[in-house]
C-alpha cells in the first residue's frame, strides 16, 4: 500500500485535511503521505468489515 496512487482512492474519499481534523492531535507531526496511508488503510478495513457483515447476514438468512 505504500506505493498506491491517488487514483486508487475513490472520489468519495475524505480529503487529507478532513482526515487531519478527524485524527486531531494524533495527526500532529504526520506528513500528508502518512495521513493518506492511514486513510487508505481505514478504507480497506471498512470494506473488509462490511463484506464480513454482508456474508454473515447471508448465512443467517
């Protein structure tokens, strides 16, 4: 993921500035690249969690 391109982030992705707001003091001292990495990892995790939820729901039905 270190070498991911900006095109990999969907148009609905939050901006780096918004991620800095969300991270608050935790973003102090981080480069834009580091904040972008956090954004990408969070997006990947969210997609996995949603996929797991959908699969579990399908098994229950």
